């Protein structure tokens, strides 16, 4: 009798990972389905209870929402992380945490392999496999969805032929990933970049928007949001509360043609109301408290960090080094930012900090102005001297 090998599957309860269970089982593996709670909506426990019906020999639910917020979301906020200046890394941030859980469960159960439900076109295959390689270089990694080569419609047919309990249908074929930081939606009609997204793809934001406007104050301590309108909250509770405040205004929708790692462009829809609002507030507070040259380099590091995490390089020395640089800014980034939500929008409208570098007496144009205007004439002459010397040598440039 052939001994069946154990594989730990990153299980979400969605179409691909649900189908992956019988697919792997039919190929001689005992599947241990592991769902990791990183703040996704819905009844994840019910999905875990459904895994044995699909053929898993064991199913686990790992609570990791607080770990995700503290260890991944807050560093992303510190780095104002937006890939292509728009996408707040909703899915990318959760993958290294899930990879770590898979490795831990594999060690506990004696599994010889781990598996994920990513396609061959997606970014997450890179994030999972690079992360798993960094955490457990010797472990085998299986990618059943990538290997079976079925279209999404064929995958649905595969599930229906086996009477698998799935909720995805050909009439609603969206692929959705969600967690505390937001939602990503793809597939179906969204694959046409000229087609406006149907309203049914959205859950966190409403098209009508709240009437009027609302002001919200975010308090930061050392770069970490700790209070909303004066009420101290954990990171998880603050993000969840702010999502409920911002979403009804219709704020937080992203419709992006994204440059994927595999070299193709992909139309992606995201909802991230709390993420975008907090990043806006954090960036605004940095403008008040960071020295000009320091702030410029921090902005450059923000982009580098977002690119690294998007590219699946969470477990890299460069990400750690970039974060170490950024951490030196954290102490100064303490204070309050007032955000004003209007229909479809969110703007910082006020900010204050004990670490503020803003000096009213220097900035004002009133009579109590303490800025020495006589200093400006010499500064302008010295600042423009290289340009003047170039013009003397090469002639004045008019284009």
C-alpha cells in the first residue's frame, strides 16, 4: 500500500482552493486545509468546517488578525505604501504572514509539502513561493491551480461535476480577496478595461455616498494611529471603524490597470477606504514634522518599499534596511490630523503636532513676521549662481 504524503494547503474557502482539495487528494496527498484569519469578512469558520466535506483530512482556522495589523499593516502605513502610487498592497501584505503559518503547520504535522491556490498569471504565486523558499528552503511547494491549466469556467465545471459546495458561479465569476486592509476584485466583465465595474462588485463602499460631509480626527503616536475622534482603539478596531465611516461616502475605490510581476497588465478593482484615509493622514502629518531633505528621501524609500512588497520580497534584507531608515522618522510623526469626508472624497484639512516644524512667526505675512527678508537676496544670488555661470559660458537658454 502506497503511503500518502501530507500537504498543507493555504485555504480560503473560495473556488480555487476548494477545488484544490479534491484535486490534490486524487493525486495521492492527504490535505491539511489551513485558513488564516487576517480580517476577511464572511464566516471563515464555516468555510473551514466545509473543508472535510471537500476531502481534507484536517482543517484549521488560525486567528492572525492582530498579528496582521501590527506586523504588516502598520509597517505599510509607516511607509505610506502605494504600488503605482495607488494600490495599498491589500493582498500582497497578507501573503508573507500566511506563508509563515503554512511553514509552522507543516512542521507540526510532518507535511512534506505546502500548496497555494494561485494561478500562473498572478502575483501571489511569486509572493507565496519566494516567501516559502526564504522560510523553509527545503520544502516542496505545489501549485495545483497553476498546474491543472483549467479556465475559470472549467474549474466551476470540475466543482459541479463532483457536487462540491462552492458559491462561485459562471454568472458571478469574480475572484475576490479581502482582509482587514481592503478588498481586491478581478475576473469576469472586469477583464475589459473599457467596461465600468458593475455596482455588485463593491461591498465596502456605496455608490450613493453619505449626504453632506463629516470630519474625523486621527491621532498618531510614533507613526501609529491610536485614536479616532479622541477614542483610543487598537489598530484592528480603528481600521474597522474607519472603514465603516469612510465607505458610506463612496471613498476608497480604486480602478487600476496594474503592471503585474509576470509582465502583463491587468485590470484590478480595489476597495480600501480605511487604508487610503490613514495613508493620507499619515503623509500629511509627515509634511508637518519631517525636515525637508529627510522627507524627500523618505518618499523615495516609500516607493521602494511598496515595490519590494508587491514583488514578493518581504523576506529580504533590503526591505528590512528600508524600514530601519524609516523607523527613525516615527518618533516625530505624532499628532492629530483632521480628515474631511465628502461624497467620493477624503482630504486632510487640519493637522497639529508637538513635533511640528511649522513656525507661524516665520511663515506669516503679517506685521509680526520674524523672517529676515534681507537674507533672501543673498540666498537667491548664491542659489542661482551655477545657472548664471552656465549661461555665461554656453549662452542663455530659452527652451
